[in-house]
């Protein structure tokens, strides 16, 4: 048989078709709809038993308020000229 006779015996080409991708069962696709919001407790450092032996200074909150977070208007003169 020659090469041209082999190609003629193959028959018609199959039609290409796409299939839907399989979603990962444990990924973000696994959750269809959230029924309730997750409950995250807001535990203070005093109630945490792991911080009982920690120094008191590490258990106190830190003051991170600034003029921007308090909503105060800042003077442009007090800013550094960058």
C-alpha cells in the first residue's frame, strides 16, 4: 500500500467538541452558596489563657490613632516638604 491509499482509508474526520471543565472538589468552586456568615469571636488579650504569663506591656492595646483616622483637618504648614 502506498501512503495516499492509507490516507483515503481513514474515513471522515471526527467533529471536534468541547467538554465542560471538571471543577476541583475542595476548591472555591465547592461552595455553591454560603448559608450563614462565619462567627469569629473577638477575644481580648486578658481572656486569652496563652497570654497569662506575658508581660503586662504586651497585653495593653496600642494607640494608633492619627489626625487622619480621627477625621481632623491637618494644617499644610506642619507637613514636611517632600
